[in-house]
C-alpha cells in the first residue's frame, strides 16, 4: 500500500542517516516535500489519482496488474526470511574499504579475474595492499589523493545484498577478500574500519527494521532469479524494431562483463539500424540503435570514438527522422566538424537553431551553443554567407521570442502587484459588520439557549 511505501522510505532515510531515529512525522514530511514538492497527503492523493486513471484505461490496467507481480514475489520471499539481530543491525553499520579493481576489457575475453589473481598473489607474497593498489587498480583516485589513499564508505547492507560481495561484510579490520566478481570487472577488498550507528530505540522498532531488511534481501534474490531466467527467455516478435528495444534493455539488465555487453550492444545497433516495415517499427529500431550507440560511445576512448564516427553519424541521422532535438543536432554538428564536412555541419546547426523554441534557461543554453559552434565553423571556413544569414535569422527570432516572454512575465507581475494593492486598499475601506444583537432565553432541549429577538414578554 501507499502507507507501506512511505514507511519503507522513512526507514531507508533513517538507515542512511538522513532522518534521525527519534524523528517525527513532520520531519519526514519536510524531507518528502523538499524532494517531491508535495506533502504526504498531496503525495498520496496524486498517486491515487494516477492509479485511478490507469485502472480506467484497459491497456494500462493490464500493465498495472503485471506491475504487481514482482512486489508479490518479493513479499512472498521476504515472509520466509528470518534475519538475526546482527544481520538487521548491519543496515546501520558502515564499512570503509579499499579495493584493487581490475576492469573487464571493452573487447575480447574477460581476463579481469586472472589479473586480479596475480594481484592477490602479490599481496599474499608480502607486498602491501596499498602498493598493489597503485600497481594494478583501475579505480580513479579520490580528489587530492593517490589510488592507495582512496577509500570508499558504504552501508554493510550494500555488500551483503549482493552475493558476489557478501564476503566483505564478514571481514575483520585489516583483512582482505579473495578475488570477487563485481560490476565492470573483478576486485579484492580490504576492510579499513567499521562504524555502527544503531538507533537507541532499536529494540522498540526491531520488527520494522527486520521487515525492511528482509524486503531488501528479497528484492536482491528476486532480481537474481529474474537475471538468470532472462538469459533463457525466447520471445517471438511481430516487429523487429521493438525486439531491438527489448534486446537493448536486456543487455543493460543482465549485468554482463564489459566485453560481453559491448558485443550485445553492437548487435543491437546492427539490428535496430536494419529494421524495415512500418514507420512505427522503424522508429523503434532507430531509438534502440541510438540508445545502444550512445551507451558505447560515451564510455569509449578517443581512439575508439574516432573509429565509431561514421556509424555514429548514421545512427543519429536515422533518429532525427523521428525525433527533433537541438542537443542531438549539436552532436551531429560536432561530428561533421571533426570529419571536415562543412555543408553537413552547417545544415545540422541551422536545423538546431530552427528547433530551439524554448525561451527558458535551457533555450538560452542552446542559443549560446549555437553561437559558439557557428563561430567554430566560421573559423574553419565551413560557413557560407547564406549559412550565416540563416543562423542569424533563427537566433534573432529566438531573441524576439525571449523578449516577448520577458515582457509578458513583467506585465503579469506588475498586474498581480496592482491587484494585490487594490485588494488590500478595498479591505481597509470596507467597514466591519457588527454582530447581530441577541437576547438570552431559556435553554432548548438540546442544551443550546433559545434566542428571542425583539420581544420583551416573559
């Protein structure tokens, strides 16, 4: 229920230290309002309205029913869990650790565990953990620190909720783990310190804490089962575009190694880009290809990006058939600029200017981005006089739109202030209305005095 969800949120805030153990409902409501802009009542009412709307829609009603399947599974699993007090208290225990992290390669076989094994052998051979961190670890150092000086602090439950890292929470200070499989590669952990912040009223609220802990473990177990089941899922698709969207989402959810995920995303790009048939299906394929390409491109090295440039231009071009975005146009302009294709770069930038119809801070940022790119193209000799005129015309149009909006807002503010002053003046001029005189009388049967007005008799 909504009350249960809010109670869960409150417990999670307490566990993270953002809400004190002895906090009031008002304290929780203040945090909720800061995060959502709504009071508890407004939050409930809003969700109830959305729920009613979904129930009234036959298609959304089916999706709504499906959305309850996972919570029901998690609830079933959590009822069969009986965590100990020490396990429950781990929610309030934070661990400070160091780690040697070996990233999985972007391409080729995943040899991160093998490399981490060599690092572990060095440690067992007498080399200090910190020396091995500096030698092998690919984690970026904390600001102002070396790799070996960098630490990470997280709730113990962060480690215990993942079977791959549960060993970390069992360490004593100074001890190290073996080689563990983690997101993006393999790692060896060393426990630096432990801090407990168990609430003073733990025993009083233990039932709630136990429930919260069990539900967290249940979520992890159900997710693990879903991941395992998804590997063998076979679905027959009527449209290849939506199949590409599904394959993209699955590639992200399976938590594969970096090299395996790269292959999966490359397959999605090829799959989404080759869709034919209905416009709707082609559009879905273009979106999937763009999303997969973006996932790979943002994490690629400069050398890898240079090799991906041609394919990236094609993927963006396909997307822009269906979705207009100044930001996407900016990237396309930059790619054409890098590849020395002046006509295409100018065409893309002109279209970005034409599609900048927002006059808020986002629109202003786009306006500035258009000017800076126009200047780059001009210096590179990639803008014709006609191109410059076209861009300037759109920028002038935007400035006029912005000026009109600013004037409208200023006029409205002025009118509101005048209305407020007028209302206050009217209120001061308005005479107060005296209460009608009453004459006490005998009490009525209900205990309220009977009122007689304008009479003098008994």
